[in-house]
C-alpha cells in the first residue's frame, strides 16, 4: 500500500472549498473512482487475453491485476511508448 500527499496553495484550497465540503474526502473518492475504471479495463483485457490463449484466469481482483502485469497484458503508463504523432 502506498501513501500519497499533495500540497495545495492557499488559493487552490479556498477555490476548492467553494465547491466541496471535504477536500480530502473528494480526493479519496476521485482516486477510488479512477482505480475502479482502471481495474475494470485491466480485467477486461486480461479476460480477453486468457480466453484467446487458453490461460486460467487468476482468482480475485488483486491476483488478476498481478497476472495482467506478469503476462505483459498491461504495463505502467510511465513504461509505455507514447502514441506516434503524424
């Protein structure tokens, strides 16, 4: 598990306070929502890969995400090549 810390300027904090009651809770919800989307994308790609290649799918979300990395179905965004620009 990792912990992340962000720093807001006073102006950024004041701006956010006009839009939300609890900035920390909003940030946690935003990250949680994005992780659900990423997890769904990973498991869909893994399922397709496993079905195509007759590979047994791991049990449980964490195990499936690990399996997707192990099978090179996914990689960290920082390790992927940027799309070609015409």
